[in-house]
């Protein structure tokens, strides 16, 4: 059986043990690449950002559940902000 990293399905428990119990639960197995990103951010003092996507599904046996994917979150590209300004070209420099 294949392993599916960075994703999970969230199911409603058959029995809720208490009022404080979660409505849905599941486990996520993180890929080595996502773990490396988290460690790299932690070592450099950055806050790792994890993006989450969720789809509502209906299963024949399980009833309603959610399919969830996690990945490295979006961050603005700092290199774009620090890039040198583009050189302006005058009409005289264009050969046609």
C-alpha cells in the first residue's frame, strides 16, 4: 500500500467521549521535504508557515468526512523586493 504524505482524511468519531471531544480527527504523515522545511525555518529563526486545503467529501460507509492537504505555506518572495531596478531603455537604443 502506498503512503500518502502531507495529507489526511478527517472523520467524525463513532462515539464522542465528551462534549469537548473534536468533531473530526485524523493523522498527518509529513514528507521528509516538509519536515526539512520546518527544521530549516526553525534553525534560521523563521516561523514555518504551513498551508492547509480542505475538501468536504461523502463516503458510502464513513458518511461525511474531509480530505485535507498540507504543504509549505506561501510567503512573499523577498528576492523580488531586493532586486535591483531594471534599466530603462530609451527608444534610441532599440535597433528597429
